[in-house]
């Protein structure tokens, strides 16, 4: 009969503690709804002193976050990537499989000294203290001093009896936010927004993890050690250089999942190990099935749909009809991208004129797009140009003098602007002010539908007081 010693009791309790912390992560995640612009109407510039060349910040920090402590911004990145706390969309979702596997791997681990386990629990708890409150502040755009009031406000409509998981989620946010508030002054004095402090600390953490990993895999083969050290360095560079963008970790995430599966199954010798192997395989299969049941409908559905009925379809009907030979290519194109082929016919008539692109992916269909299309996704070029040509008509003539003939606009460009100062929204509004009733610009095509006072539906960008029936996503103008 096996007798539990002090060390084995600690081992069991520490595993249970780490599993509890890891399993709490989904409760501490946050939902985000993205609002789309409903008017597109011109407005006054809310900030006449908007900083210049903010495009890099708007692009990078969309994934990295906007924590005022730079060290926290980096250390919270793995949590942000898994939980989608900064950027929420189907193309950045890497799934919950890491959260499902990590507790099981740790719980079934058969090696490790007690103080190693204590250190692992402490490190995880520190990361959670930093990541959870910062994610909440980023998502709700509140400062540390207003976190408690914001939690109380959101919690007021939920009770434990009616919404137990939501209630526990907010209580967890409150706990970590209170701890974060206590350690914030220390972190502010140590790090603040300084690169010269943050980067040495990140490299120090790398050294610590290398030493811990070396101790952990000292008995493994050279090949295993090489792979694990490579992944550690790759993960460090991903945190340091990728700004939390998931597709820069395409090599990292799949290999981590494979290693997690291998670590969960483990070696299998003897009847006891075979029994353990079968139970682990059963759990792995169950997790895989649940993940697939969630992931497949999510990937097959129409992402971020406007029409809730169409969102329930497992595939796009027009694509299926094209594959079956029932409709032609142009019909499919018109159904998926209404009115855009009309604009392409104008743009592709010319071979040498330039196209000024503002935030849309549609130049893929423009001939010679590698030479003709100029991308100004974050409107830095336009902002600098506007400093020289304050009159909209003169600015349009300047673009024409540069060789531009068409402007292709993503009408929903500022949707994902999470900058504290709203810099991209301001630049986009200035750009729409430039477009509005400009005599040098002619609307070629748009899919925005506006219903006028007489009840007639019209295709135009600016509603001018009428009702926007379909927001659409693009507009194409010709510079005359």
C-alpha cells in the first residue's frame, strides 16, 4: 500500500493549486463587441494637434496592448494572445487547447522538487496578477483608479444565483486588480514606460527560464533538448519582436500543442503505465473532440456577419452554386462583393495610373497591383499631405499630379482603433472630410445603402441626415 509522505502530499497539493489557477483563466477572459460606424458623415476634427506618423503604434499596439507599464505590456502578451484580450477576430483565435492541456500536463508530472513547484505556482500567479487587470483596463479603456468602479458597474446586473460563472469571473478580476493596484507603484518605479529597463528584465527572465528548462530536461536526449531550447528562444523572440501577432507564432503554437500531447501521454512501461496511458488517451480524445466541435462550426460559419440568417449556413451558397456549375464567376463575385466589379472595370481600364488605397484588401483584383497601388492603411501619408494642402480641392489636385486616379476606401477602417486618444478615428474622419462633396472627386461605386426621406434606397457614402440601411464596407472615387 502506498503511503503519502510530506513531499508527496505537497506534490499533490501543488499540482491541484496550479491546475486551479490555470483552469480559472477562462473565467477571467473578457468578451468584446466591436461597434461599426453608422454615419460616415463628416465632423469637425476633435484634435487639431494630433501627433504625426502614428501608424506604427496603431498597427502594433492593436495586438500588443496599451499598458502604460512597458514591462507589463510584454509579460501579459501570452495571456492576451490566448484570451484575445486586445484584438478579437476569427483570424487571431488560437483556441482554448493550451488552457485545456497545461493543467493536465502539470498534474500528471511525476518529477520535480517541491520548491520548483512552488516557484512555478509563484511565477504563474505573478503573470496572472499582471495580465488580468491590464487586459480588463485595455478592454474597458479605464485607468487603474477606475477599475473597481467599472467592475461594480458591470457586476450590478449579475448575481451568483442567476449567472454564477459571470459573477465568479468579475470577482476574480476584482481580486487580481486589487493585488495589481498594490504592486503597481513598485513596477512604476522599476520599469515605467522605459525600454532601457524593460529589455534587460526580459533578458533576465530568459536566462532564468533557460536554467530552469536545462535542469528539467537534463536527462533527455540531445534532440529533445535542442527542440525545447529552440522553442524557448523562439517564444522569447515572439514576445519581444512580434507584438503579440499570432501569425508570427505559426511555428510556435503547433509544435507546443504536439509537445503538450506528448508530455501528457508520457512513457508507458508495464501494466500500470499502460492503464495510465489509456486513461490519458481517453482524456486527450475527449478534449480533441470538444475542441473540434467548437472550432469547426466557428471556422465554417460566416465570420462577423451582418445577416444573422446567413451566419448559420455552413458554407456560402453562391460558392457552392459556382462549384456545381449553376452560376458563373462574375455572379459569384457580385454576390460576395456587391458593386465592386463595377469599380474594377473603371480601374482596370487604365494601365499606368496609380490607385490610392485606404485600408482595404480589394487591390488583389486590380491589375498590376504590385506597381499601381499605394497603401496608406493608417493614413500617415494623408496626414502629412494635408499639412501641405489644407484645402480639400487642392489636395485632390496634388494627388492627381502625383499620378493617382482612383481612391479605394475601407469604410470600416477605424473600427479596430483602440488607441487611448483615438488617433486613427481622427485621421479617418479628417480623410472623410476631405472626400465629402469634393468637386475633384466622383463616386464610382459603393455598397453602402442609404434610404432617403421618400423611402428610396440609394447607393451613397454620406447619408446627409437620411437613414443608413446597409453600412457596406467600401467606396471607390475617381480623381478628375
